[in-house]
C-alpha cells in the first residue's frame, strides 16, 4: 500500500458510511484532495461536502475527477458493503489502481500508535466513544476513529498532535478488524451476526479468536464474561475479564434513583467510587465498565474517570432521545441485531415501567432476517406494540420467501403488531396514538425521525390528531 506522504488524492467508493466519513475527515485534515461516490445524499454527506470533499451520487466513472485518475498518486478506498461489480470500482481495477478496504487504511494510519480497540457484535460504538471522551478530557488525550457521531464533539473523528493513543472501533464485518494491531482491546459480545459473510457461527467465533491474537505483546485483552469466545492472546499480553457484576473489571454498589445511575468501578488496582453515568441507562453500566478499563490502562486518574463519565453525552442513534415529555418519548437507536434490540427495550422498560412501549423496526438485510427472524421476534415482543417496515436491503438482492412477515408471524401470541411500508410510516403515526416510541434499525428509517418529532411535537401543542 502507498505511503501516506506519496498520496495526493483519495477517492472513496461508499463515502457516506460512518466509518468511511471519519477517514474522509482525516485525509482532509492532511490537506489531501478528497472525492468519492455514495448512493444517496444525506445529512452526513452534505457535511462532508461543506468540509471540502467532492462527492457525487451517480454510479458513473466519468464523474471521477481528473485529479483522482492517476494511479501513482491516488489512493482508492472502498467499503465491503459496495458490490464488487460497482462500475467505478471496476474502472479503477481495470486501470491499475490499488484498491484498499477502509480497515486496511485504518490499520496503516494507526500501526505506529497505541491502539485502544473495541470489538464485538454490539456495544462497540458507545464503548468506543465513551473511551475516546474519557481520554480526550484527561491529561492523556487521544486520536479517535468512531463508528458514530459523538454528541460531545459533533463528529466521528478526533485528532491529537501528541497523544500516543488512538481509539478505534474494530468492525468484524468482512473480517475488517484483522487489519488492526491493538495495544489493548475490549471484546464486548460475540452473538452470531454477518452469517452471510461467515457462513457458520463457528467461523464467526474463529474470526474473533484470530482477532485476539493480534493484540501486541505488552498490551492487554479485556473480554466480557460468559462469551462463547476462547481468546488466544500472544505471550506477553495481559488477559482480563469484565462485566456488570463480575470480572476483573466490574461495577459494584449500582444505584438507580432520581433519573441517575451511579456505581463504584472495581479494577485489579482498586476502586473508583461514585461514578455517575452521563447517559443514565442500564446498558451503559456495562459499556462504562469496559471504557473505564481501557482508560485505566491508559493511565487516567480516578478524578478524570469520574469527570469523563459524568460529562459523556452519548452517540447519535445510540439510545438517542429526540423527545422526552410526560406525554411522549421518542428514541432513535441503531439497534439491528436481536441482542441489541432486547438490551434497548429492556432499558426503556426500566426507565418507563408503567408506560406503553411501541417499537418501530426496519430489518436490515434479507440474510440477517432469514437467519435470525425467531430471535428478532423474541426481542421485539418485549414491547407492547410492534410496527415492522419492509427490509432495508443495503448491499443485498431480495431472497425468495424472506420478508418482514417472517418476524411478524413469530411475535408472541397476542402481541399487537402492524406491517407498515416505510413510505406509510408517517401516515400511520399521524393517525395512531403512541406513548413511548422506539425507532430501531441500521437502514434509512432514521431519516424519518425528524418528521416523527414534528408530528409528536404538534400533538404536544394541541395541533395534531393522536
């Protein structure tokens, strides 16, 4: 792969993804010429254009800028979510360009740093962003490539001129995390996912096992208790466990009262008492323990840990409240795996035990729906009412016999349920009373959330029907 100093232009195929956008911002910060393609414009792509990236939304090689047509000076970065037959990828390959995956580039950028990486089926975006914020507001500082937009900083890229630490979300999709060489890593969960890529759960677990071999000697591996994973760290790598209630790192004396959650952080080196969660939902106790474990390895003081956790404001689309009143709650969350959905709905039940919970879910991928529809139905049945939209295909073509009805038909008996095309969601909401509404999914359902907010706000003001 080219050395960064030899690169004058960088072209991104699939520029609008959250991980790709952090790399775009990184190369713009270096003064490189940045261009790229994405399928559809979004709020994020408009931000990237405002920051200097030249993006287009038509799959057409003739739209590739002239200064990105020299294979000697141009780096081409693509996301595995883009089909290999994509016209622009095909053009670059046919004209002698080196094509690099996003994770390969990230591995190159961070290989000479102390990488603090967070891997796992779920929990990794919040835990990564928590870790980055803890370090950022401390004497340690960090650079960070995040898998979501930090509410504290309004971006998914943090840059430091002198900190040796780089905080990275380690993505298991397409074995991307095998390009990383962490100094320390957390593994949050290994529930089966991406079986369209891995084929079997055993292959999925083996990919995580190989990832644990990549932690550098002298570093540390911190694995959640109770996982099916059998880690295989190199000699010289310290192995720790963590959990909410048990493990080398865990929470003790958890207190929930008056809308706050506090706990004592227990580590092999002592106890940090009275840690307050800035985003007080129960799932963040576990996420917080993992982030504090990495922060303690990086040398934060107890006071820096307490201050950082209390001031953490969360991540966009991760338990992201858009409206909270006595009449309505509207929450947006990226949850697209059964375990994530269950954790989200359980946390909402804990916060609002006496209120009616409606979940609007857009399944993501035909293959994931085919493989996990029973588990999806079980998790979604934690709500009082389930509204299912059509499947968001992302990179996939339809699979015969696979639709949202697979989930619908397997919801618990008696559960209130609705099949609603995405195009009709706002019409459904305008005519249907809701109390606590959770909008879940990794597709484009979040694009409707601003309109949902306006509809519910109009009801609050006495102008709407429900």
